[in-house]
C-alpha cells in the first residue's frame, strides 16, 4: 500500500519535469507514466477499485479538454472538471479506500486529538489540476523571481495567521519535533496543500480573474472570492477555523496574484501548515 502513495507523490513532483520526445510524433509525460504505476499499485493493494480508476480517467480527460477544446466548449468542460475535482476532494466518489495514517493522535497534553488519512482521491485531483490547469514556473529565472516574491508573503502569512490564532486562544506556542513529523508534513504537502491550491487558486481564482479582468479591481475581487471560498470550505471546523482559514486564504491568494504561479501559493500554504504543526498546538487547544 505504501508504494501506491509514494508513486502518487512522485507523480505530483514529476509534473515539473519536461516531456520526453521519443519520436517526432510521440511525447512522453513522466508524471503520467508514474501516475499509471500508482493506479496499478492502487488496484493491486485495494486502495482503488476499477470504478475509481474510471472516475479518475474521466476527470483527467475533462481537465485536458478544458484547456484544449474549442473555445466555446472549454467553459463547459472546465465546470464539469471542477465539480468532479470537488467531489474527489470531498471523498464523495465511490471506489477509494483511503487508509488512516494517524488515528486520534495527541501531540501535546492540552491539544485536541486529530486523525490523518492518506487520501488518494484528493491527491489525484490535485495532480490532474496541477498538470493541466495550473500555471507553473518553467525556468530557473521563473523560480528565482517567484522565491524572491514569495518569501516575504510566506513570513507575513505565518505571523498573521498564527499570531491571530494565538491571540484568540485557538493555539499557543508549543515547539515539538515528533516521530510522525516527516510523515504528517509530507502527506500534508502532497495530498492536501497541492490539491487545495490547485483547486482554489489554479482553477477558481485564475478563471475568476480572467472573467473579471475587464473591471478595474477584478483580479483583486478574485483574490477575495478565492479566500472567502477557501474559508467556507473549512466550516466543519467551526467559526474560528473558518476565520483563520479565510485569513490564510487571503495570503495564499495574494501570493498567486503577485506571481501568477501556483508554486507561490503552495509554498505559502505549506509554510503556514508546517510552522503550525511544529511550533504551535496542533491542531488546536482542547
């Protein structure tokens, strides 16, 4: 079972690899080959059923068509792809047997317990959105500029979100490096952060900004909408969690607005999550 999720994580990382040209007409996408291996491994380990593989294949096709079909059909394919991505992220489609990695774990005496799953459906949704519908850094110069712009935003986001969370008594400083830190953070990055940023920024915010581009403050309105929707998506955690997620979402959306690269939003999001996990009560005070 472990190899299934390792392959999925490697496939996500491989999205940044350049295509391999085998012949004049045949181009090999490394991420797609590795993802196929993850699907086969998932079938063999019962993480996936044949139905799940068909659902993911359909989603992949729709995401591809949303960027390559005739202009008048792209919106239709994009909307359907977005609905399927949301269904995958919310675990509403059948055929996925996501294993529990950490169950009712308390990292501190006064922290609430939390459970972490390895979510193949959400991770795969992020992979497909990242590959087909997100603007990514494509050169060393791109990366250098992106990192210069993203660093201050990430620092500001960590201070704002965790400062507010501390001020209202949701968390408190609690530095810890536990034996599950590497497992939690890697799973969070590949199967949560990438998927959420690919959806809320690479898909929703980007398309909203394009739709509102004719208005003076259209792109900024897209930032606000993206943040509010991100906050609302965390409503199961209660009002305080929605507030904090909305503030965090503003930072992630702003990073994407400034750079127009999905990596910026991923970096800021992961920075907040990592500092929260290592340096403060996780997930919150009991």
